[in-house]
């Protein structure tokens, strides 16, 4: 129905030369309730922005995905360190892990850990918790991608573009 209203009057009124087909109806985005961009619900309303600027959206998603991994990793580690929960791990495994990490630390010239140090256990637990929350992290990253692309990535890219233009002029 839509194609008949827009394209056929143009085809009937113009000659068959290719230059005459560059009429506004071929490039016009309709507005109103039949427009998929204005009537889209949920995540689909951001789809046209992704089509216009895929690099900014991919960059925004990558940054968000990493931020939602690193920040909770650090936060969970310090929460575990502060509250010292009793994580049921055999002491033999903890000592063996600390011995292995001490060899690596000595190789780099760092001081070793005590055999009963819970640092490795806290690191492993926080890593496991962040990995278990991956579906939530991905959902948050996808939900925030359009906003971060619009308000963070695009302005930074424009600054670099302006800087590059200034350098080229000199």
C-alpha cells in the first residue's frame, strides 16, 4: 500500500531516464504512525541510529562491556577483603595456589604472600562472580550503548576529527 502511494505517482509522472528517478519520494523518510522509526518500541527505536553510526555504537558497547567487567571485579575484591567471608576452600589448595603465585611474584621481584593469605582466593572469587554476572553485564551494556554512543563516543570522535583537521591545515 505504501509503495503504491509513493513510488507509482513518481514513475508515472517522470520519463524513464535514470536522472529523473532521483525524486524526493525515493529518498524521503515518511513520518507518522506508519514510519517504523517513529512507531518502534523498545530497543528497535535505536536501530536506525546503529545503522547510521555503527562504529560509534560498537565502540560504546566495547567500552561499556569492559567497564562493567573491571569495576565490579575491583569492587567485589575489596568487599571480600573488607568483610572476610568464610569461603569453603581446603587449606591445601589455598597453600598450593599461594606457593605457585609466590614463584611468579619472586620472578618479577615482588614480595611473596603468606601461605594462608586469602588474596588469591578473593581474586578468584571476584573473577568467578563477575563472570557469572555476564548476562546481566551484557544486558546493561546493550541498554546503555545508544546513550554512551551519543553523549560520549561521538563527541570524542568529533574532537579527534577537529584536531586532525587542524593538524592537516598547518
